[in-house]
C-alpha cells in the first residue's frame, strides 16, 4: 500500500459536484486514488507540505498534435491561414520517422506536465517512414502522463483533390487494419486506465466519406471514442458546402459522428442548429483558443455551447500552430475571448478552470479524472502561490487571473511527475538536446 498526505494547502479547489473549495486543508492519497479531503488528516506514509500553495485537479488536454513540437515557428507558416499553413508544413512532416515522433511527444508531454496537465489526448494522423502510434505511447509511458492517443489518418491526397501530398496518405484498408491493431494492443477501458485509444480520421478534407463511416462503425464495435477536426474556419465551411452540399454538423451526423463517444476539435464556426445538435447528442468539443487566434480562425461560440449543455474541454492544439503547450495559458485565453465576444461577465476564471479540468475529463468520458473527490484518481496539481505572480492577489484560487502558470508539484495516479518545478521521471535536458538536434536537421 502506498499512501501520500498533502497537507496545509492554502486552498483546495476540488471541482467536485458542488464545486467545493477548502481553506487550510489536507488531501490523502492511497494506491493512486484520493481517499479523503479535509482538515487535520494524518498518515504514516509520505508527507508533502503544501503551505503557500493552491491545489487543483490535474488539467486535461483534449486536443494536441504532439509531433508538431519539432516544427514550432517555421518560416512561411507563421502568418498563414489554415490551408496555406498546412501546405507549408506537410513536406517537412513527410521527413519524420519513429525517432522524431517519440522525442517530439516526449517534449510536448513534458511541457504539458510542467503546466499542470495530467491527462492528454493526441491526434496523430500521419505515419511517414515507419512511424507508428506506439512511438508516442511509449513516450507517455516513460514520462508517466495519462494518455489518450488517437489513430488518425489521411487517405485523399493532392492527386485525388485532397489537401495533403500523396506521400502522406495511406490506403483506407491499411488505415482500418492498423486501427484494429493499435486498439487491440494498447486500449485499456478500465477505470484508472493510463492509456485509451481513439480513432481519428484527420478531417473531412483529407479522408473519404466511406472512411469516416467505417471508422465510426469500427469504433463502436471496439468500444472506443471518435475524434476529428470540424468547422475550424470559413475555408472549412466552404469546403463542406462545396463538396458535400451541407454544413459540417450535418455531414458529421449523417456519417454517425455525433454522440457521447465523439468529440470534435475547434468547432469555431458551429451555428445555432449545430450547437443544438451537439447538445442533444452529447457530442463533445475540444476548444483550442490560442491556435484559433494564431491561425485567424475566429472565436468559438463557447458561451453558447456551455449554455446549451454541450460538453466543452480545452486543447492546446499542435505546437506548430500555437506554438506552446500550456493549458493555463489556454484556459486564460478561453476566458478572455469569451469576454471579448460577449462582455466582461461572459466567463469567470473559475468557469474557465472548470473547463480545463472537469470539462475536459467529461469530454473524454473520464469521470474518474478532472475532480478531487474520494474515490477519484490522484491526478493533482500543486501551484506555489507565494511567488511574484500571485503577490498581492486577494484570491489565489482565481489562478487564471494572476498565475502562476507552472506547477510546483504534479502527481498522476499518485506518482510524482513534477517535483519543485522540474520533471522527475525523465532526463529532460537530454531530451531537449535531442529535440533541437532533430529540428536543426529538418531545417537544414
């Protein structure tokens, strides 16, 4: 039996069913689960002093392209809209292999961990030069983050009217066979699972109608979730209307891509009928505000989605379109954009933090994560609010207003991943050195 007591926290923001916040409180963990939250708790196990600290649930990232951490701030793509940005980067990504996939995932996940993330999804939709989904799965396992990788795919290349170059697409039979392989090999549906697989054809403009439908049927047969990009910008809407004769929401519904086992990335351009469809069908949304700003896509109607009951989580998106992986910054940006669009009272700091924790966990169908409650997983972020970022703050629990943006300690399943602001599970400086070497080789 492994037991950990985290005591004397200035505030614990639980995100439990009543959104309880406790002052000067303790938290007891046993065998990867939260056992008790309260005052004056005791333990014979490992003791962590949280004096001067705020405790929150670990943050949840619902959309990422981890391989892109090797292509941050690429010239030619820095000021482009989505389709032009993709055309700049596709030829670079075509030169990746297993080492690039592993190291970029390692760096991207470590960056997330340092910013308080304990559970991340990933959308890997290209597999050049022998790359496989498990390149990223092994990186997450070494680091110790809870991971929801998705087996993405592109099947329509330029010669068939698609956006990606032909060298980066796969046959649909190959895609479906490999989807079956990775689900059978790596998917763990149990409570407390450290790895769950999803199926994720990249987008309506890079796969066929048949593959979208077949992936949905396969996912339901295997009991796994579905993920794709949808309604990201005006180009996306125009493509859908020109190619399919309908808006993206209708296209998704016709092909079986709505339901509680589906979440779509971006959804910047959803209209009121599509928001109602997602609410009725319990379809989730991964909101990526920084990427949407970077690519000029617009402001997603998150206030309307939330008010209608749509499950919304946050995603940092790929590091080639963000260009960082900090969920605290993402939550703050989400809050600010809704205020820009709808007024200063449109979203509070606490609601944005809820979206970044409990909201993301609900999108990924993980009720065992995203909240601090007895019986839930011990995914815990500890923030030092005694430093300069919070100096003078009257309400450190309003984390997104003043900071900090980097955790002091981070626990996943009760295992310490970040200790005193440093990654504790891998040699991060060595990984960064390798990452920079690989990036320089690509640039040359």
